[in-house]
C-alpha cells in the first residue's frame, strides 16, 4: 500500500467524524488555506490519530467534545498543508535519515526521492529494507526508479540495470515513478529495455519523469509520445511553456546549481493565462549549504517575492504534486480523511513554519525537532570497495597522456558543463613546472583497489591546490585533484584508510577532512553539522580561486557521463555525445 492506512484507523476516523468517539486533538482558532478552492478560511480541525476527521465550525460538527480532549489554540496563525518536494536527491553527502530530519523542521512532510545511489551500490533486498525503515517516519518518502546509470558502465556494472532488476524495483509500492531519464536518446531510438520499462511503469499506474535540458519542442513531443509525463529542466520561460503546451507536469527549479526560479516566475507573469495547476516547485538536490536558506519554504518565499500570488505558490508544493502522483486522497490538502500534515505559519508571506505537525504529531517547533527518531544501523551495509588494502604511491600518478606535446584538458565552463581542449604542459624532471597563477591542476579518477587510473588536466577549478581527494563522486571511485604529487597521494590514502571522505592536503598539512563512512559516499552527521564543516571548506576553496556555486557538485559531476562534454571514466576520458573514449585509462594488474 502506497500510504499506510489500516482498517483500525479507518474505523476510528469514522467514529470520530460521527461523534461516537472523541477526537485525539482539536486545533482551534487558526486561518486555514484551502488549496482546493484557493480561499483562506477561519476553521477548526479535529484529528483522529494521524488523519483529519473534521474541518469547519466545531459548533456545527456533531463531534463528541469535552474538557478531556486535548486542544491546541492557534489563534492568529495561518495553517497550510505540509509541503511536498517532487524531485529530491536524498544523498547529497547527507543520508536519507538526516535529510528527512532537517526538512521536517522546515515544513516539508513528503518527498519523492532518487534511488540512484542505493540502486548502484546495494542488493534489492537491502534497498527495500531501507525504504521500509524510512516509511516508519511521519515524513513520507517515496521513490523513483532510474532507467539509466548516469555513468559510463563498465561490463561488470551493466547487470545493475538489467531488465528484471529495474522492473522489480519499479513494482515496489513506495516507488511512484520511473526516471529521471537522463539518457533518453535510447528510448527514442526504440531501445527494447527502455520500452519495456516504460510500458511496465504505465501498467503499474506510475509516472515517468524526463530530464531534457535544452530539448526542442519536437524532441519534447516525441518524449511525451514515448510516455514521459513531467520534466524539471526548464531554464527559460519558453521552455516552461513548451512543456505546458505538450501536457507535461512542469516543475520549476531553484537548485544549488540552477537558481532559475526568479526568471521563470517573472516570465510566467507576462503570460495572459498561466495553468498554475500544472506547475510544481523543486530544490532538485539541495546540498548542505543550500539549507542555510531553507528548503521548500525558501522556494515558496522566492516565488512570492517575485510576484506570484501566494495561493498559487502554496498550491505548487501541496495539492499540485499530490494530484500528479495520485496521492491527493491522502496528502496535499487539509480536508477530512487526509493525513494531518499541517504547517503553522505566522503569515502567508512567511512560509517557514513556526510549528510542523506531521501525521497528527508535533515534530518541530521554532525550527527544532521536538522528537527523536530511530536512525538506520548502517554497519551491515558497509561492505564496500573502500575496504581495499591497496594504497596509492607517487609512482602510480602518471602525467596525463600527451599527443603532439599537448595534454587533454577538461575546462570547467560552470559547475556542470565542461569542454575538452588540449594544452601544452611545461615538464621538468618528470613533473609539471607550474606557473604561480596557473588555473590548471591535474585530475585523476582512480579505482579504489588500484585496478586503473584515468587522468587529465583540469582547468578552472582553482589555483595552487596541492592535493584534494574525494570518494564522493558520480562513479563512486576515488577522485584526486591537485598539483603536488606527494599531497595528492597523501589525501587519497587518507580517504582509503578512513573508508571514504573528502580530504585536502595543503602545505604538508591536512587542512580539511569530512568522513563519509556510508559506502564512502554519505555522512552520518546532521545537515546542520555538515553546514558547519562545509562552510569553512567552501570559503578556503574560494580563496584558491574556486568560482562556482558548490564543489560538492563538481566532485559529483566530473565522472557523471550524462552531462556534456567530457568526463572521466574507468575506461578513460569520455567524449559524452559520441560515447567515445578519446584518451584511455592506464590499466594495472
């Protein structure tokens, strides 16, 4: 069952509504946002456990109410439904448990999550156990099933995206969609597995989300014909409008790397008629530092500040995603039978809640959790390639391959997009003679067991960095950046010894280390603790010339092969569009 609802709950709900049993809680005095009608109304709410039994004037309710019924007087406050994040990545260094603890304090009570990290690392039984553990939280986490890896798959990894394995994940009751389709050309080309997965998704009554940045009207039309029903990649109002015209549920994004929302809202407000009911809002993978501003509450605030009617802003994070994912009989609005997910606001212009009620339980007040939740025991899931005894030696780090005295260079256009160029290197005594203001470094992607090494020059990341290594990256390998061979080796080996993390060695000292003990990818610290650790790291990187929004995304995307133009892989430097290795990796025995 998609949302837990027992026969006992149903019986109690009816008994309270009929006045045969007492409510579990009365919420009085508040002004309620009715997202179904778009009206603000002075109403009281009676709860029957996790659900709403009645909303309206208590004097006309017929409820069994006396002094023994617990009451919560919210006179002067505005009550809105719990927020829904329709496109979340719950593994942005934090893990799904710490993620949900943070977002609950900010009013988000339902998220639709990416499954990619777990799908590419764990057995299905382990994944399903995780989903069921998270389903015990009052903040609801639903999932999507990836149909492509976002990585250049070597042979031993191809079975991860086998036809049957994907179909089994799709069938899980907590999975609500397939996607996001980052590698959609095979679908349009008629790939048999893709077509079977889409057909299975439709048969199961679930959605298909696209990922089509810059796609033309014709391409979007073809994807819609193939079964895609939503997309979150619009970066201009024309792209939003194309999707709306073609029947897409269209998600407006304001993320760590694509802060597009102000432009999109301003553009939409120039239109004569806007189908606000076909729009949703997303943070699309907020990194820890994003949370300094908030989460969906921050996105709502920006939407209102840039001219959108507040009613539409709240509908885009409540009833609209609930309707789209066919969950509206349970969530998305404040009405009888729905789960009591309620954000208590000082005003409609202040979307960060002063109190959060999730499934009838007060979970946060003043931005602080009011209850503790059991966290996952991750120890049984730490069988990972980060347990290797292999250690990197200075002789293992080669200079990048040179052709006609030119070395392959990955130029960072922004935090996401790269291009390939070739530049001369001044080599002296077997190593590069760096100029003081050179904005180039070396970059390596290394198998944690030492089986292969891919290398290139990296331009535009920063200047003068000795050695920076990360096990957090798109391919789950060892990413090493720097200009000092000894420092790079030391940073890499520190991560191997610690079982994962991000380490920076500068001037002979470890100046930063973030442990990532969960498969070398995720932290066990709270989001607030991660902010405290990552903010000084970010400031130090900026002092060394890092000019982009967030290095976490740089680490992630340097080996993520769904983005243009060139990426590091186990087989070497890949030109993405042609899926061609242009500089092979060095294989080791």
